[in-house]
C-alpha cells in the first residue's frame, strides 16, 4: 500500500497546523526582543565581509573571527553612536531649559520673522488668529502641556526600563555573534524550508538582501554624511545645538524628496528674517550645493539607482514603518514594500508565461 510521506491528508493538515501554532508561539515569545533581533540580523548581513576577512586570517577559528568582527562593530559603530546620542540628549535638554527660562526670546523672533513676511501672507495669518504672538503662544502652551505629560510619562518609562534596554542591547550583541558565524548556513536552511518553489524562494532572498544593503549601506552612509555636513554648516554660522540639528538632518535624509531640507530650510528662513543675512545665505548654498548633492553623488556609487522601489513608496512605507514599529521601521517599511513588489512581479511573470500555453 502506497502512502504519502506525511501520511493521510488529515495528518498532513494537522502537522501544518502544528507548524503554524508553534511558529506563532515562537514569534510571541521573542517579540519583546524583536528590535534587537532585527538589528542583529542587519548587522550580520552588512558585516559578513568583515567576518570573512578575519576568517581568512584564522580559518580554523570561526569563534575568534566572529568575536573580532563583533569588537570592531562595537567600538567603531556602537560606542560612537552612544556618545553622539548622549551629546544630542544633553543639547536637547539645554534647549528646552533655555526656552522655559526665557533665555531665548521667542516673542522677538516671532515679531522679526512675521514682519519679514509678505503683506498678503501676514494678512492670511492674521485672519487665522496667528498674527499675534499671544494667540500663538496660547496655542503652543496647550500643545506643550499635552506634550509635557507625554514626555514625562516616557521619561518614567525609560527610567523604569533601563535594565530592559541593557538586556536588549546584550541580546543584540550575543545574537550578532552567532549570526556572523553561522548566518550563511542559517540563511540557506531558511530558504530551503520555505514552502515556496526554490526559484521563487531564491529570488525573494536575493531581493531581501538587496533591500537591506540599499537601506543600511546606502541610506545609512548618506544620512551620516549629510548629518555631519549639516552640523558643520550650522557650526560655521554660529547656530546652537549643532549636534542635535545634525542628527535631525541625518534622520530626515532617509525620507526621499524632502530629506534634510526639512531642517535647513526653516533655519535659513529664520536667519534671514532675523538679519543674519550672510549666515542664511551660507546655509542655503550649503543645503543646495553641498548637502543636497551628497545623495546624488554617493547613493549611485553605494547601491545604484535601480532599487526597484519608487521614491513615493519608500516615503510612505518609511513613515508608516516608523509609526508602526519605531525606528526599526526605517528598514522594515521599505523591506516589506520591496518584498511586496517582488512577489507580485513574480506572480505577473508566471501568469504571462502560462498564458501562451493556455
């Protein structure tokens, strides 16, 4: 009597149901560490060449090679990032204190900028109740009151979860070590285990790696360079909190179309309106000719233009990803969009191939 490898259809269905349940259970258990696991995976993908370089030097010591690569990642990437983050937090706190204690005369700034606007625009603002600083201040106070409560609650949450943060950080480093060492084997095993045709699974895996490299290597390096150039520009013109604004420019550079202009355009307008003419001109020239050209110069060299994802899709999915899963959405959003487009493209190709046969 001939039987299928998994027995009867009921047994096969039961086994598939078991796989779905146990996979969902594993995802549920690991969910609190989903962010460090994601970034550990990205780090292992991006720094696999570094591990391979150490592996060539010590072919009989994969553990030592992975540990050496992990130490390079820690001291070359993570420690400087934490140091810059501490500076940004300190500058942001000083800026908030300066506003609260009146060291920054917001009323005078508002009057200068408002008087520098065209008369037609000023009339439109007056009609909306935004021509008087007292009215604007009242609206801002309501916003600040709500925001203060949110910030206070988040501060308590961060303070209370400091141990969780260090635990997640340690888990991320620990997982990165094993993914550096065994990542290729794990990747091939996952691709073979996917319930898809092997050709389709290979194409999706290739697409996954391409999107990760494009997002992390291309966008990450461009964001770093644009943020540094923005901070240098603001330092030259004498603006405060240059590290804070540089980091903001680096983050916004991940968004296509608008990018770091979200930061430097208002800064230039404020400088020109307050009489700092040459400073405003320097910011505009740097924003257009230096910061704005970095993307056009570096991105094709690092990842090429053919990512397969339209800019407007990247914009929407990046913002949606950040809103859904936090900063990890910078990668998750475009990754889901890329796999979505790749999957439908494969389906379209298969239907086109099947049409002549039909």
